[in-house]
């Protein structure tokens, strides 16, 4: 822009030589276009330098840092929330499936073998009707296993879920069970979640 240029006298390029003659311009003189109406010999053009001052630069950098921190924190919060929902769903589904399966076998059982009446145990063995094989439930390294007769144990719970408390009380006419489970890989707060299920199931005779 024209209004951004200032003129000053350049002492190294005098308006005339020592004898008072103006500098000669030959055919080899290079002309440089310049957005000025006229320039006298001995005058140069100085443009205003653009850009930010140090204080402005620091302010802009600080502002951008704050904005980036907000966006990063927001993104991390969303990721943690999704991880929490995933963990809660896995723990809830596994606990529900395990407790539902055990409750179904208790209702169908003829009697409770272990634990004995009015006693507690971390293992449940049911005598099934009509000569069916006994059913056993136990906690092995945090995984709920079901065994039918002398067959190999079958895992009822997901390997991602760790069952901490696995307790049964024989009430004489049924079983009170207390199951406490958590997500196994709970290295951070987003993956930390536990659930407790305590219920009583009666034997249908």
C-alpha cells in the first residue's frame, strides 16, 4: 500500500556530484518500478515492517495452547466415557449370565450336596433329579467353572471378568448366593468397575 512507505535522504547517494552535476543515466541503467508518484535523486524508500511483537506472539501461543488443551481434554473424556460403558456392559452381562445359569440349576435340583444345610462354601454341588449327573460350580482363578459329573469343567464367565467373591449358603430349602465381579484389566480409572449380585433361590420340589 502506498501509505506504508516513507522517504528519507540517502547520504551515500548524493543528489549531485562534487561538481554540482546530477548523476547521469545511461541506457544500461536498470529501472525498478515503484509505487510512488516521483522520487528525487538521493531519496530511498523504507517500508514499514509487518508481523507480531514479542508480547503478541506470546499471547497468541498461550491462547492456542489453551484451546488445544481444551480439545484434547474433551477427546480424552469421551474416550474414557466409552471405555467405561464398555466395561460396565461386560461386567453386567457376565454377572447376569453366571447368576442366571446357577439359579436355573438350583431350581431344577433335587437337593444341595455342598454346602451342607446352614453352612457356607465357595463351591456349590447340586444333586439333579431323575438320575442326572451332579452339577458343580466353583471359582477357579476368577473364572466361574461348571462341571457335570466327571466331565471337564466348562467356563461360564468371560476371561475379561474376574470373580472375586463366590459364596453360597444352604438355607435348607434353597441357596443364597453372593457373587462379586470386576473387570480384570482395570489398570486405569476408565476400566475400573465392579458389581455385586446377592440373591436367594429356592429349590422347586
